[in-house]
């Protein structure tokens, strides 16, 4: 009978440790899912950023193709309300 009370706290410790492990595994699974979702979001944003950068390059090229004479002529014209 003297062994039984000594084993009870030990079993209780195992139970507590087992529950902590289960909780940690649950947290880990949640964090892995969160990381996966964030990775998908970062990948999508990176692709969108590349698309916008390409579009910006095209716009800059078009702006450079506008003749300077058009820019100057537009400055000399009277506004439409005159």
C-alpha cells in the first residue's frame, strides 16, 4: 500500500505532460496552417507586384515616346474656356 500513493502523483504528472504535449501539437498544427496561408498570400502579392512593375515600365516607355514638341505646344495653347 505504500507504493500506491507514490505512483498516483507520477501518473498524474504523466497525464499533465501528455495534455501539454497534445496542446503543443495542436498549436503547432495551427501555426503550420497559418504559415502556409501567409506563404500563399506573400506569393500572390509578389506576383501582383511583378505584374504592376511590368505595367509601370510600359507606361514609362510610352511617356518617353511622346514628342517634346507636343508637350511644348500644349503649354502654348489657350485653355478651352477662352
